[in-house]
C-alpha cells in the first residue's frame, strides 16, 4: 500500500521548490534548493510512472468489462491487463523505495579511514589488503580515489590509511563498511603454520558540502611543524606539516602527506569538516542511528561486522548472515559489490517492512 499522504506532501514540495528555483534565487539558497530538487525528482518520476500504469489498468479493465467488446479485443485486453498488473507491482515497489526516509548524506562523496587493530604486523598487512580492496572497488565504480594519509608498517602493511573518495552516491554504497573487520589466516611471519586472528577497523564518513558545515576561525588552533618519516627523522626542512585542533570538540587532525603546507591544511580541513558533519548527523538524527543498529549495524568501529577466513576461502558478513566462498575475488575488490549490494537490499527490505506496517 502506497502512503498516499506522504506522497502528496512530497509532490507538493517538489512544485514549491521548482517555483522557488525559477524566482531568481542565487548563492547558497539556490545550491540548497537545487540539491533538494534533485533528491525529489526520482520520487516524482516514480509516482508519474505508477499513476500512468494505474490509469492504463483502469482503461483496460473497463474495456474488458464492456459487454460490447468483441472476443478478439477481449483476449487482447486480458493479456494487456496481465502485463500491466505485473508492471504495476514493480512500479509500486520502486515508488515505495523512493518514499523511504532518505539519509541526507547518501549522495555525498566519502572519507574512508582504515586502521590496523589487534594482531601486530599481521593486522597491518590485513589493513593493507583492505586498502587495496576498497581502492579497486571504488575504481570499478568510476569514482576518484585519493590517498589523504598513509602510515606504513615495516613489513609493507598499513598502520593507518585515509582515502578521499569522490563520486555520486559514494556514501550510500560504502556506509555499511564501517566497523570491525576480522581476518583468519596463517601469517607470513608464522613458521609453525598456525592460523591467527587479526583485526582492522574501517570508518566511512560522508564528505559534507561547504554549505553543510560552518567553522569559525576563532574555534581553530593551527600548528605547523616539520614532517617526520620513519624513526622520527625530519623528511623536509620546511614546516609543511599541519595540525588543526577544533577547540569546542577537541578533535585534532594532523596532515603531512603533501609537501605543501597549504595543501596539508586544505586536506586537514576537509577531514575535520567530515568528522564534525558526522557528529552533528548523529546528534540530531537519533532515529537514523537506531535504524542502522536495528538493520545492518550501527557503524561503530568496535562492532565486528565481517570475517575473512583464508583457509576456507570464505567471507562472512555477520549482520545479514551472508557467507560467500570467493574470498580471493572479494579481497581483490572485484566482487566486493556482491556484499555491498546485499547489505543495501537488506537495509531497504527492513525499511520497506517498517513503512508497510506503519501504513497497515
């Protein structure tokens, strides 16, 4: 059953937004309304397709019920009625998906943080595998991936990596990757062939638009210093590294990847805005947080979400009890989409069930 009242409100809002956009707005107000217009457009399109199908069905039903309709025309009407009913079922499902409460950040680009957890060198090697997996997956989606920060271990693993992933709908696909990832395999450093368990954590933050986050200069403390390499030695003679501290929250971001102080400052500000944006989203949208916990997880880094078992060649996502026996293709990034799509489908199914129970 379509929630008619909600649909009518959204259609009325779409018309109001179109009217405001054509009134000569400019600046941040125009940007904000344009974004809302693009968010509402798929709802309007789905509603139009559904209502057109409903109209066609009514016309076909009337033709079929008309006693003056000849036999050949009646047969054609019966076949058309069956086809429209099948189409209408899919169109209704599509419209319901469009009417689900939207995560305002779904269309955003994202910042992906990967950190080695328990397990020493093996955890860092696993974090390096995750870095390659996400980089490959993002490239297959046609997204642009930049390494904002990278701290490597002595054996070629990754202690910490931060990616800036630019593209349409990045956060919608990657947001369920947040949490604890566990690996079970024989480490390269293990002489006895014993299987070890190590972990890494992933955090995916939506990247806000400039109009979403406003930071006052007086709330920032900016320190500059010389970038350091392994062992603490200075890697350049200029103070290019930057640490920005947001005084009201205590969040501190250090950045030294670039050789330019200006570029490091820009990268640090981008990361700070993402963290502040996510804090504000969690604060004002408790419904979203509880919803994520009840469906496919809260995204909390301490929550174990997935296990990669190398001896058995399997990957298990514990939130939806999904096990796939093609670890090599998933960890390479080629088939990570199978898990991502399954998580999105499960999330949609749970929210559709809620929508239908609310309108029962």
